[in-house]
């Protein structure tokens, strides 16, 4: 006997609580194999193809493309054969955080039919808890139809996204008064935003009253505090932009940061790179040389390769360097992480930077490639600026910033000369070290930039 199993949006790792459906890879009625990708979702960190741990026939999909679903919300249901039939009825061995199992489906929970909504509405004083999928019932032809219909106005509201519910709730909007523009009347974020804009633009004189002169002593009624926020174009703070906002805000709240900087003569570093690339073999990037300098400096000043455990009131110093680097993409700023950067040479660093940068631009970075960094290198010189005071990439303890390298007047060997000068800045968590340590780290980096032969001591 076939068994209908429900596959929910899994935990995609590192505190991600929701994902947006970008593209469905299967249709209702399709036969899927174990671990076959069924949907492409966009999280706050990356685009991810989500594989299904069950094999069988897709009987229903939950959510349209563009819909945001919380972790744990249903994605699809799959009808699988009886355990005795073997084959695709086995569980997935490919475990993505939150799902995947080697047990037979007979041990998994059977999905029960959705019960009809009660005829009378629930009392207003005791609303039912939101599950993120209420307001949708299977079509009369059952799950195999793959359709979902909104229930009557007396029942749950046809909203699948908890973010849409929250937006309406925070603005005092009754969702029962809206007509959804989504499939089968589904209420989308755009419907709520349009209703809020219409309410803000609605004339105050909806019920004309006889004209009367205001009292001579009457004072002008102050405009609502939010009136200045009703105009303009609103951009949802979600996805990468929302994740960046949350992380930077947390960094500012928790980390007492300080910044020091120094100008350095990078002429010899640029000459060394030119000589390396002229010698044949893979080209070495400037970012790779700077990363090599960073790992050497962190070996001398391990205090900056750490994090603060607030609950334990301890500083955790790492014995490895997972080096993050800031990369600007069409989706926003992301920080891919080069694992074990301290164990890589210049060629290996160049290759890994190139791979991660390409994946970032294509939106193919995995959550694992965007998390776990211990120190960040930020080359903001690519934007044509000299200096910056960047915000630390929480929960790390420091970030090295590199400005543009430009010809400037410089005293070299007692004479004024035109040299290639760069400004280096270090933003650090003052809890992990004092200014002497931070200054020593930055001075060592500057010495390596000015005299690359200094690195030979660590090779």
C-alpha cells in the first residue's frame, strides 16, 4: 500500500529560519528519486537546491515561487510504495541539516488528511497559533491534484507566509478585508503593501461634515509621527540585505570595536608579485599575497584570531585560520570563507579566492562556504577608496581593511620619491586585546607589505 510522506523545509544551517522559493524543479505527478533536488530556494546566505529524502510520486507542492517559508513548513508530499517493495522507499542517506535518515519510511509519520475548518469563527480573544501554512486546504480532488484553495472568510485567512501575517499585524491591517492576487486568492506580501499604501493615501475626509471655522484658540493638530514615512519607495529588508543588517546591528551592539590604521609603501610588494607572475605558472593575485601576510601576522598575534563567548565569559582562540573576504555581488555583500588559509600557499589561495568569488557571483555558495570564519580581509580599495572603519564580521574579533594602492609622494631612503602607497586599517574587538597588540599586528602587516622578504622568516 502506498504511503504519503510530508517533506518539510529543512534547517539549512547557521541560524537560518526561512527561505524563499525561487524555482520548483518538479511538478505534481512527477516521479522523484531519493535525494533528487525538488526545489531551489534562496536563503539569507545563498541559493540552495533542496533534495528530497523520499522517492516516489509528488502528490502536492506547498508555496508558489516567490513565497517565503519558515523552516519546518511543508514543501511537498510524496506517495511512496510499501516498505516491502524496496528501492526508492528507503530513506535518504544524504543528510542536510534537519532531515535525512537511513530508516525505512514505515517508521515515519503518516500525513493525516486536513480537517475542514469549523463553521463558526474562533473567538477573537483567543486566536489560533500561526503555523505558517494555515488558511490553505487541499482541493476537493485530494493531494494528487496539487492545488490549494483558500477557505471561506469565516475560516482561516489564505496566507501561507508568516512574514506577510507579521507585516499586517504590525500595521494593524485586517487580512480578512483583503483579496489576494496569488493563485486561488492567496494573499501575498504585495497585497499587504498595496493596502497599506492605499490606507496612507486615503483622504482624511471620508465622511464630509458641515464646514465650520476652527475656534480662535485651537492649535493645529500635529501630524502623525509616521506620516513622514508613508511616501517613497519601500524595499523589503530581507534576503542577503536583511541578513547583513541583522549581523551588523548585532556586531555594533555586542562588540566594543576600535580602529587603527597606517600608510605603507607597497612598491616592493607590487614588484614581487610582478616577478612571481613573470616566472611562469598560475598567476598570483594581490589578494592572495595579502592573505598570506594576514595568516603570518595571526601566527604572531593569535589574540586577533579569536571570538568572545559571552555566556562562558571566555575568549576562544582558534588554532586554525578560516579567512573570510568581502565580495560584492548583485545580491549584495557576502563574505565567503577560505578554510585553513594558514595551510595554503599563494597559488592555493589564489585558486580558492577565484573559485569562491565565481560561486558568489553566480549565487552558488553553500551555507558552509559562508560561515565559520575566524578573521576577515576586506579589500575596499577595489571601490576606489583609501580608508574605512569597517564593522567587524560578528562573531569574529578583527578585520583587516586594505585601501587602493596609488602613486603618492613618499620619503624613500632619505629622498622624496613617487611610490605605490596603501592605507591599511585594523578594526578589532577591544575585549580580546589592547592597543599594543593591535598596533603590533598592523605594524607587522605593514612591514611585510613594504618588505615582502620579511615573510621568508615564516616559510
